């Protein structure tokens, strides 16, 4: 790899990590458009078991996903919202590694074109 390409990749990776770590703190904890639509017709009520939906809506049939107890669930680290940026950086690193591995594995080898 030549120095120019290496410098570009290093700067690109740094920008991705800064954006992932910084922008993650601006993520809104309110429901997004899909959540809002699926909750139409219901009212959120606080009960002893936690928040429950009352009424008739699609969201009443929803359940937690398989990774809801994982360390990076809900865009936080260990459920602590103060570490949202860390979760963003970890996600960016995993994504860059997966994409880099995929591109490296699928790249053309030397020889005929």
C-alpha cells in the first residue's frame, strides 16, 4: 500500500470514529417514525411491571429482540446512556472491520484482468 492511500485510510477512519462518537450523543431517545406509527391507538401506562401499552395498536404484539440483553443494546454501553458515544465508536469499528474484511476477501488478485 502506498503512503498516500495509507494516509487517506487513516484520516477516513479517524473521521468515522469522531463522527460516530460525537453524533451518537445527539440521537433522540424518543420513538422514531416507525415506533410512533405502531403505537397509534395505544396509551403508555406505567405499572408495577414497567411501562405497558393500553388500547389497540400493532406495538402491543412486539417483544424484545434476541440481543436486548447484550452490552451494546439500545445504543448504550451496558444500558448506561452516558456511554452512547463509546457504543457508537465500537459499532463503527466493527462495521469498518467487517467491510474491510469483506472487501479484502473479494478483491481481485494479481494476474489477468
